[in-house]
């Protein structure tokens, strides 16, 4: 599981209300909607975070070594 940072965010009441309505329309929590909006802004600015590396990728069939011949 990826560690999530906690932060205190102060918003103008009108901004909060607009985000809360947007979140309700998208069936998300306000917190998830704020993260969604931040990710959209990062992607738009060409600054998307790299996905976390949890396990190494499995070798593809094209790049795999051929099987060893059986010795009889």
C-alpha cells in the first residue's frame, strides 16, 4: 500500500462548496475530488508523478531467452 501524505488545506467557502458539488456529481469524496483535480492539473502541466514501483515487471515473451534444449 502506498503511503499517503496528510496535509491541512484551507479553502474559501465558495471554492469548497464548488468542489463538494463536483465531488457529489462524480460520486467521490471531497478529498478524492481534490486529488483528482490536482492530478488533472499535473497531467496538463506535463508534471505527472511516476507510478510507484512495487514489483519488477514480468519479462515479455518477445524479450525472453529461448528455452534450453533437453539433454537426452
